[in-house]
């Protein structure tokens, strides 16, 4: 998974909109979109700020750079775990939303 995809995955797992997160980073939403779609390479300083705002180690964002196979394997597993967490949060949100709608319908 490329750096931009990881940023998007982590951002959405945190429930942050692209507009709000771009504002936190001091960049435009358009620029963040280009980074997340791997059309632009963010500066190291932007990656540092991104890792700080998302609460993850900088190395997690640098994975597809020049790292050894063992490191890439560990980072790949972390990404799979984060993806599973995100999927669980989305499912929980949908369940809560449907449950709330049903509660409303009963009253």
C-alpha cells in the first residue's frame, strides 16, 4: 500500500473528513486529495505532522519507501489490522445508525 493510501486509511479510521484534516495540516483539501491518491509526494515535514496528528509512528507512513523485507512485512500486517479496525468501526456506525432509526420509528 502506498503512502497516500495509508494516510487516507488512517484519516478515515479516525473519522476525520478530508477537508478538516487538510485544515489541521495546513494544506488545501485538493492537495491532500492528490497525496491520498498518490499523485503528489508529501514532504518529510508534512509526513511528520501527519503522523503526529494521526498518532502513528512516522515509519508507518514511509513503508513503501526503501525499507527491508522484514520491516515491510510488519508494516503490512499493521496496515491489515488498521483496515480491519476501520471496517469494524464502519459496520458499528451503520448498525448504530440503523438501530437509532428503528428506535425513532417505535416512538
